[in-house]
C-alpha cells in the first residue's frame, strides 16, 4: 500500500508564493513519474506539472510561474508556485505513477486546498 501525503496549502493573496510538498510512504515503488494535478470547483481535474527522469511538463497556464522538483531518494515531489493568481484556486493533488507488470498504476494524495484571494 502506497500513501502520498501532501502539505503546504492555504489561503494567500494574489502575487505571493506558496510551496506544496508531497512524500510517499508505505510499499514504495519505483515511480516513473511524480507530479501535481488540481481541481477547481465545477471543473475537471487537470494536470499542473509532472516530472520524470527525462522530462518536466507543465500546463500552459502555470508555465513560467510554477516549478516542480523531485527528490528520488526521499520519494518526494514539491511544487513551487510563484505569482499566484485567483484562477489558481483549487484542490491540488499529488500524483505518482508506477509501472507494474506492464500496467501504469496511479496513486493519489488526499488533496490540499489552495485559495488565492484578496
């Protein structure tokens, strides 16, 4: 059993920075990718940023403002969010992907609320 635990959400004003952290515990697998998704009220969950051993990808709306990084030794991933905007308000979910017997398994954290408001 794999658990992903997030921390770092909160209520902030537009323009400030916030850092989200996520650490995996339990039956640690060799994750092929780790990253972050978010879901705003009334909207579908969307990819924010994902990092593999070869690449890093960002949603267009956060490119240049958010930075995802990974600590493989700790099975942890962070999301540094700068210049936050009200439209960044959402529940942010940590995600880890593992390949088991040729199939990709997705693991999710419980979510952390980020609210950007003046």
